[in-house]
């Protein structure tokens, strides 16, 4: 299988969110050009899959460039918002 090196969008932020399905796990993504929009989009996905135990798998800044891992920072921001 070919590895996907870039995400198919030009947003500044990108996240992968994992959630339970009937047979295994599924993934969805969230994105945004500002940190606030990004966090808002993640929360929308969490709300959409709230009955399926969604969890942030990875969050990246500049996903098609430097791919800076900001997962810890985003998890910290999400915890403060609870």
C-alpha cells in the first residue's frame, strides 16, 4: 500500500480522530486555518461521534510541509475546555 505523504487539503492544521465502529475502528479528520477554528472542528467531530468513544489520534501543524506534531498541545487545550 502506498503511504500518503500529504493530506488532501491546504489547511494549516490537521487532526486524525479515531472512533469505534461495529466491527473495528474508523477515522475522521478535522482541520482549520486558525487554532480556534481547528479546536472547534475537532469538538464538532467529537460531538458527532460521542457515542463511539472518539479520541484524538494525531494533530499536525503544517501537515503538507514540516508536519509539526502538536497532539499534546491540542489535547491540553481540549482538556481545559471540558
